[in-house]
C-alpha cells in the first residue's frame, strides 16, 4: 500500500463496482462543493490493471468524478495490490460498512470548528450546507447533556420532537427527563418528553398588531429555525399577551356595522341568533363579525339578519291552525337533493355578486340596457308606487339614481353616459338571485345569461360549498376534471378541494349557471298576453277582486272605482272608452 498523486482522468472505472445505481444530483452537488472548498479528504483506493499500465478504481468513483468536474489536475490516491476477485468483496464491504455521522457528532464537530475560529458561514461553505442547517445543528447546544448522550447512542427523536426539546429551558428539561428517563438499554419515550415540554406557539406572521402593541404587551419574538425557510418563523409562547394584543387591535380597527364574536367548540364564529351567513360579496346592509381562530389569527365573516316573514294562518279544510307544512308521514326512502338549502343560498349569493359585477363592468348595448330595465321591474322583488291604493314602496331607493338625470332647476338635462350609469345602478339595485324576499325570479337569470354573468361567477371548488353537494354531484364534478371518484364521499370532496385550490381553472357547478330552465321560461312567457286576456275575460276581472267574490261585482267595486260620468258618451259601452285610451297610449309610445 502506498500513497501517490495521479491525474484523476487517467483512472479507469471498476466494472465490478458494487454501487451501480446513479447518485442523486443533490448528492453530487454537495460532494462537488465540498471538494472545491477543502479538496478530496479521503483518497480513492486504486489497484494496478492486470495486463496493462493503467490503474482501476476500487473505491471512490464519485470522488474521482467530482474531482474531474472541479478541475483538479492531481489528487492523492492509495495504491493497493489487485485482489483475485477484482476488488468485488472489498467494494461490497466498503459500501455496506459506511455510516454517516449522526446529528450529535455533526453538532460536536461544528462546535469544535467554531471554537477554532470558524464562522457559521465558512462552515456552511466548506460542508456545502445552508447556514440555516448549521444553526439548526447548533441548537443542540440547548439540549440537556444527558439527553445528548442518549441521542448519541442512535436513539434520536424526530425533528418536531427535537424542536420542542431544544426550545425548552434547561430546568424544564431536567424535570421532564427525570420523570421519563429510560432504563439502561431501553429507548427514550421522546413523544412523552416532547409533550411535557411543548408550549403553544403564536407566530408573528399571524399577528395583525404592530410593534407598538407588541411592546405594550411585552411580546418577544423567538426564531424557529426548524420551520420552512420561506416563511416568517418568529413566534412567542406568551399566548395571553398575543391574544390580548390581537383583541385590542380588533377593537381599534372594528369596521362599521361590525362586532367581535366568540367561537364555538369547532372554531366557528357564533353569529347572532337567526343570522344568515353571506358567502359571496357583502351588501351595503350586511354586517361583519370578527373573531380569533384557533391559531390566534384575526378572521372575519359577513352575515345578514333575515327580514320578518309573514306566515299564512288561514284554517285548513279540516280546521287546522295552519296550512304551511305538508304532512310527510309515511314518506320512505327520500333521496338527498343534489344541492342542500345552504348550497342554494350560496348559489344565490354567487349569482347575485356575479350579476352585479357584470352589470357594472360588462359591455352592454343601449338597447340591451333598456330591455334589462324592463325585465328588472318585472322581478318578483320589485315594489313600486301604486296609484290605486296610495301605497308607496321603495321610492327613495330609486330616486337617487333618477336625480342624476335632472339639472339644478329641476329640468331633465343628461347625456348618454349619465343614462348608462343610472340604468346600471338601477339594475344592480333591482335584479337579485338571492333566496328569499329579494329574489327577482327567472328574470334575473335571463338577464345574467344575456350579459354573460357566468364569466363573473367565483370558484365554487371550496370546502364550504362542496360540503353542500350530494355524492352524485361530487362524482360528476370529479369526472369533469378527469378525476376518479374516491371510495368515500369526504375523500372525493377533499381531492376536489385540493385540485381546484391549485388548478388554474375554477369550478362552477353547472346547476349554478344563469341559463334558466326552459320550463321556467315557458311559464314566464304565459304572461306575454296577460293584460289583454284579463280585460276581455269577465272572470279574470272578477278574480282581481277580493278572494271569494262571486260574480256579483263586489271585486270590481273594490279595485275599479267608477269613472266620472261623461255626458258626451252617455250610453256608450265602457269597453269602447278603455279601448280608445289604449290606442292613444300605444300611439304616443309609437311616436
């Protein structure tokens, strides 16, 4: 055996080398950086080529290859006699018996280098390791020496447990180690030790307050070197001070019509009684609830209080007190609907927000605006002045839009841009897909389909909305993105939520699109000739009166007050006079 210097390019690979699989690019990069920094520490082992003048590598193929990549002209090698098996056994033993340094030995070696004057940055360059990894290993200096001795035997905790142990004080470690110290020859119950030393952490990235409140509450940040390198890993274990600062920040930054609420056992906000949560964009009349989640972060949700509903208390045919509910007794095997009631509420919110955004931003021609305005006032949620019974509904709501079209002296003075702005504003106030009293009915869906409001619908592939879908709807959504449905519904739901959270394309339930059901359109079109039919049918006219009126004219007396007597038309049928008024109105409109 002798030591000599050779050109690494002159060495030949051993065909009987035990390690035939390629190393990872990361391992090669690490070895290359180390060779560039400190050279080849362990010389490769070579032996003379049988029947030739060259040398064959027995151990150190990667070192030789990386030395060539590093541009070294010569390296030290150890020359041994050729074995009968071409070095196959020695190659096997050399690879099997190798064991990397455990973290304890790495830490002790790093501490020795620091004592010799090496900086953390210089050690990181020499070992081709991140500076963060060097600092993580140096955290072992905070571990109790008796624990380090146990770890040096190969009994290592996992990274999370080691993080918890290193963050605790020496006194706390002594108490916990005394209670859970293993017997001779046994392994330590690191999970019990970590549980005994664990403390709740509140991270700076979740804090809404600034440094003034942090200093006022005496909060000091510590760095978690085991956390992800691309995140703010500062934390504090002073939970009460952190939550107090967050609470004070919420109090000082409470929006208008907002309140601070508590959370329930599941971490959900406790909204006021009968409040309905808003999942889309909040309206002007909606309220905001702010709360702290389980991680101490400030969260907010929006909700609205329902309007009082009138219930029909008419006695039924059998003398029942109410006819609101049907008797479902005896109904067996009810199938779950595709979307739950909560899901329908969310779809209504999504549609309304998309419709309003489309009305505000989408290109709409003037003739379309006028058509939409006509449809908007045919909605089921519209209430206007009625000259028949002097009841006024919602006038102030629309006066602010009409006022834009008037000059200071009360005359109509506007340009086309003002008309467009006013028309869009009125349509936004009128058209709604929300469930309940404000629903405009099928006209809102026709309008949304006409102006392309489908393109403004949000991503519905969220956990909150997917919880509202049935198994069939979830499986259909999975098939639409070429995803095989899972065995369990919750697994399919979780897979869809993960997919749509990372995918570029958003998920929109087909049933949530604006295109209305053809049956609804057919029902709506029945009203196309409604007024003419009602005027020509005496039964229809009677039906406009009070309920229960029977052909005696009582209903007509209530809703059709008698007109003043016109002496010039005495004896002429009333229908002819009404017809003249209609023709005059149509003529004015035509002009």
